[in-house]
C-alpha cells in the first residue's frame, strides 16, 4: 500500500484492512482469491481471513460464486454519498444565490441525515440582522421548515418510524401532537411548501421546500429564514412560491423528474393559520 501512514495514533488494523481493499481493487473485475490475498498481504492467512470476514459482513467486500473477492456495494454507496453531496451543492449553488437575492434573507440547503437535517450550504442574508447558523449544523425534522418538508414526502412506513421518536416542545409554538403534526404535513404536501413560525427558535421564521428524486423521495430541502419581525405571515406567503420554484429548479438541474404538487384548492394558507 503506497504512502502507508505511520506514527502515533495510527491504527495498524485499519491500515491492513485498506491494504486488502487495495489488492482487491487492483485485481479488477476478475476478483482475487483468499489464498492470493494472503500471499500478498503483510499478515498471516488467519489474520487476513479475519479481516476479510469482517469486511464481507460490512458489505465492503463481496464474494462471487467462485469464491473470488470483489469490492462490495457498501463502498459504492459511500462514494455515492460523497459525490451526490458535491454535485448537489454545485448544482444548487446558483439557484440558492438567486433565491437569496430575491428574498434578501438567509437561504439554507440541507440533507436528511440520521433523523435530522444537516446544513450543507448557505447563502447569507443581505441584512445586518440575520440568522446565525453554520455548515454542518443539524436541526430537528418535526419542528423546522426543511424537516417538515422532508417528512411530508416520506412513505407512510418511514414517517411512522420517525414519529415514533419523542418530539419535545422546543418553543411554545412547536407542534408536538401526532394528529396536529400529520395535519400540518398534509397541508405541506398539498401546497409544496412548509412553514416554521417560531417552532424551532423564538424570533425566527422560515419557509422551506423538499427536493425530491425521480421516485418522489426527499433527498434534500431548502429554506429561507429570517427574523420574525421581517418574516411576517404575509411575507412568508410572498416567499413561498419562490422557495417552491427554487426546489423544483434544483430537481430539474439534477435530472430528477419528481415534481412538487400544485396547491390544492381550499387548502389552508399560511396567512389563515
């Protein structure tokens, strides 16, 4: 393995595991046998077998019908996560910049991770009084505009799993009851936009929308956020179509065919809530 790390704090087990991955990768589509792998690795056959067994269980390696080893689908999934995140940011950046210029407020791009939303990009507000946030910051699903937008597009079984978790009140405006949250998600699903009226942070209001893939699964979300004094109900209603259109533009730029549904006639608007 080239450029093998050395020194304090380096795990030799991890190093040897990557030695194995490098050898399997070098074998190409034909794969490699355990015997050949043991001969080339720096550890004895029994140790190599133990590493391989673990890597197989993790899905990092796989074995074909002939017993030859290949790189596993888990590596592809991890690489896809990295590439998708980079591509998503690259594609969304000019759209987010336009949305920021149109609204004058802070714009976020986030992805669902481990039951939360993680910010992966941001456009700062042009106002001197603005929302304080940072890339990598995580927010809850049930009480934020981006989170609720994502929840509104989840399949029923996935939504049930999320709603089975505790939902403590973050502010006096947080929706914590299952029925009231389901009703809120139905409104979001109908209108294509979600609202956070000081549900996650007092003095801050947001308008969000989900970015969905070809199968209408939520892969990301965007939001426009600002102080409640500026983000009044009427202002949120003005911003809502801009956010919805921006989410749709990101979907189209990514080559997705999912579409945010048009508002349902008679559905409650933000101003009427």
